[in-house]
C-alpha cells in the first residue's frame, strides 16, 4: 500500500515539476515543491515502516528509495526554479 502511495506521489511531483519548468508556467513549482517534499517524506517513512508482517523484511525498497531520492532532487529543481523567478507567482 505504501509503495503505491510513494509511486503515485513521485509521478505527480515529477509531472508538476516538468510542467512548471518553462517560463510561462513557473507558478506550478509553488505546487510542486510541497508535493516533492511530501514524496520524500512518504519515501522515507516507507523505507522505515513498510515491512512484511510475517518475516519483518522490507518490502518495495527500490520504490521507496526512488521516492525519497527523486523527491529530494525534484524538490531542489522546483525550489531553484522558484528562486530563478524571484519568488514571484
């Protein structure tokens, strides 16, 4: 369940970041930045808590790691894009 949330949040934050990169749509980065942060947080929580109840082994580690690292990379891109625009919406 948590791996699905990580994957969906990662895809949504990637789409918003890419759509907000051109000059005329830079205001989308104000929506993308919090979503990227939420993606990184859910990825971290998934790495820590998403375990198989029977064996207590981690499940979907690659998906959670992708959400954590990808969320942080996308967050830095969207924040840098907001700064390039002077912080103006």
